[in-house]
C-alpha cells in the first residue's frame, strides 16, 4: 500500500531538496559557499529524518542518494546513443599546423583553404576518467564509463555520489529536451589525492598510484559507499540530444559549455576561444608553463573546432573526430638517485643493465627503475651508482634516464662495471663486432630458458591458460624441463610439486596443455622465439609454406622472396632450423602429438585493396591488428618490413625508421583517414 505524505511535508521536503542542491552547487561547482558546513549538515540531517519517516518521498534526485548504496555484484553494460570517440594526438607545433591544414581543407577545399583561420575552442586535457550522464525528463537516470566507445559500464550509483554532478536539470531544459546526454571527466584534485594517500598510509593501507588511477578505481567500486568517501570532482565538456532543436539552439561548443554552466555543471574556467595556429601554439606554451600550479593533473590541451556545424561537416574517422585533437605535453621529468645497477638476461641472451633508483613520481607514476640499454649508453651518460639523475617517461610511458646531474657529485659515487660473466649462469659474455649488446651464448642459461618457456606459452604463441612467468621460473629453477617442448610431457604429480598448486589448478593446466596441442601453425612459429619473427612474419611463413616441414627445409634464397621476410629474418630462420638442439625440440613437439595445423587465411581477390602490400608502423588510434584485419578483409596484404614491393605505409605517430625507408624507396605514406577512404 502506497504511503500518503501530507502536502505540508511534501513542500517542506521539496524546499529542503532545492536548498541543499543550491548550496552544493555553490560549494562544489562555483567555489563560493553560501552557508557553513555545520548549517549544511543540519539541513541534510533534516532531509534524512523526513525520508526515514516518509520513504515515499525518496527519488533519484534526492541529495541523500549521494551517500552511496549497498554493494552490487557487477556492472552491467550500457550502449551509448552516440559513440564516445577518442582523440588523435599531436606533440609539436608542426604537427598541430598539419592538423589545422587538414581542417581548413576539409571545410574550404584544398584550393580555397590558404589564408583561412579556424576558430578553435581550447581547454586543458584532464587526466581523469571520461563518463556519460543521461538525464531523462531532467533526472539523472544513467551514468556510464566510456568503455570501448560504443558500450560502457553502468556506474550510475557511483556517479550520483560525486557532489559536483547535478542530480536534476531545470524544468525548462527537462521540457525542451526530455533526454539529454552530458559528457565530462571525473578526476581527483591533487590536494585531495595527497590527503587521501596520507589517510591510507596512516591506516596501514597501500597508497593510490596517481590521481587518475584514484579516480578510476573509486568509480569502479562495487560498493558505492566507498566511492562516496572518495574526493572526486567533475568537469563537463559536451552535451548531446537526439532532438533537432538542440543543434539549432546551441550552435557552438562555447554556447554548449555556457548552457551546461547554467544547468549547474562545473566547466573548466581555463578554457577559451582563439583563432589561428600561432595563437593556439602560444596558449599551449602558456598552459605548459602553468601546469605545475594547477589544482589537478593535466596531460595536454584539447583543441576543438568551435562551430558545431563545421564539426558535423568534418565528421570523424574510425575512433576519433576530425575536428578535435589533443596536444600532449612533453614527457615530465624528475630528479632521483641511482641506488644500484642490476643486470638482467633476456630469452635471446642479451644482457641489459637496469638502473634502480630511489622511487620518484614522474608524470603521476612512481618510477623505481629504468633500462640503461647497454654498456655504451652507460659510458655516454657517465653514470655511476649514487649519482643524481634526471628521469623522464618517454611518451609518458617508458621511464628513461635523461642525464646525470654532475654538479651534485661528492666523490662517493661508484663506477658501473659491466659483468664479464653471465649473471645467471656465469658463462663468459660475448660482444659481437658492430653490436652494442653483450650476450650469453649458453643455450642452457636458466634466465634465457625461463624467457623462452614463458614466451612459448604466452599470448600470440600457444596461449596456455593458467601458465605464467612464475610457473616457468619454478619449472626451470627446479630443473623440471630443459626445453619449452618439455611442457607437454609434464605429469600431474610434477605440477603439484609447484608452489601454490592445488589439484584443480593442476588439472586445469594439464587440460590447457592438451588443448594447446592443436595450436595453429603460425602461432607455433611465433612461439618458437626465432629472432625477428613476430606475429606478422609468422603468418606470412605459414601462408607461404603451409606446413612446418617445408619451413624447416626452406632455403635462404626462397625465404627472402616472401613478403615481410627480409634478409636478416631469413638468415635467422635458416640458422634456427639448422641448430641440432632446435631440431630435437621440434621432434619432441611431434612426439607430444602436435599436428601444426595450418589455418588458411581467407583471401579476398576482388576487394578494394587487392594486390596491394601494406606495412603498418607508429602509434595509431587502435591496435595494429585492427588495421591488419581491415586491409586483409579488402584483399590487401600486410608485411612486416618495407621493401621495393611495398605499395603503402600506414603511419601513425612516432613512425620512426620505417617512415624514412618508405620515403627513400618512394613508398606512398597514408594515415588512418586515407585508409578509411580507400576501403569505402
């Protein structure tokens, strides 16, 4: 039976809701509190008391919904009405000028674009988590993550706890646009992040790695009460509606943000309009200079064409709009101290020096070690144990030692001595003429064997479920196998002797090994770990020969004729299969029952790209495998290396040596946009 709530109580409750929402907006969005915290708490307690007495009053837009709800079991999937696209990136003024050229030509045509200036809207690129908020009849009904752009996760209950997100819109907006989608970034302010970590430390709990991880982890809590306890904030950056009147009412990005601000959404006050390449570059330089003074972490600047009609004209490519770009900051640097240099041995025998430092934050991530690559690099840097060094994260991802701070040397530093013997097996290290790397030539070297066994069972190879580096390490260290092929001869009794290995887990691993015996030929070739043979080259070999025996007996002259197999890879193949130990390992695989089935790749003979050979390089908006499948589905072929036979180089950011070689061989260089046009 529904509860009857007196009209006087309904009015009192409605007034309380309205006042609390107004005070929350003033505090969290406008940064100008209207009442004290204690006064706010009294009003909030009054609201909770009314809801306790009259549960029928509680609605989705009640301020009480910000405190969180009992744990859920999982997040359900949500389909975005419009895809949430990612952004293409630029790193230099020249790259932005190239983006601007494409925009002008897209709007005015190649012949009429010269001298035109585009009105851009620029805003800091927050390092947070992108979300979408769906308001139906003015009430926040669904909140979701970006996900893969088309489908995200429903985190509505968690997003309602973020106090700067409005729970309801104005009556005017609710009536005009019954469904409105607002997108923005949830982030954790730096001061709050530091305070949060301090509280975690005092409670003996691990710290959050950085504000972005803190925000993302907080929003993905199954218990929204935990999310409610986290200091999260929100900036809105776009709005969408299927209603045609929306596009005629708001005609620029700037107007959209003004509308959002009026509706109670916080928007970034560092955003502004500007015209032309030089002005944008100047604004980027200013933002870079002021980055360290901001209250939140940013990793660049987002630049958008301001006119929404021009945005529609430019459209988008597969996963990114043509009308916006992210201009990323150069890698952030930090100073720390080298505490040691450790030498590790890879599966190919190469010995790599790794600097271990006093942990330091670089671009929001704690860094404690970085590769020094080889002895020449150590000598070039003149690096010593105890040195103060400048660390950077190349591309904000890979830690790198940039330079030694010689002014801070006090004489206590120790020179780094490159070992003469392998750190793993004590065999003498060799350095071939013309190479920078030292190698251990001992095939039985434990470190190499661990690497080979792990690679053998990894993704791309046999992909053995339940098998990882820890198991590989135990098997080698306990001398339970001599080659990767010995995996298929392990008994359950042997597997059960491994650490943390229960009966069910051992059974699952044995079943995974049995399934792996049917692994396709191209994956087996990759799993063998032949120098230079990656997944693309392995597919090319399987396609050309069709059987393992033909590959084993292939001659150098024939191998170099295969698309994607250059002279170095061909030589490595011949040497690998001529080696007696490798021959014995292949026989062992056959003895285990492996059949090396060849999965014939479907060939398209009448596609838009038939007969064309492509090479893919650089950082693209999607994994390279996506473009490989796209090319092959339209009849093209993808090779691993550039040659005179190559027709096109699909190049993303940081294309490197392949781009230079393509220019030298006069190979046509294309981007994702051009590829999309070619397959239409």
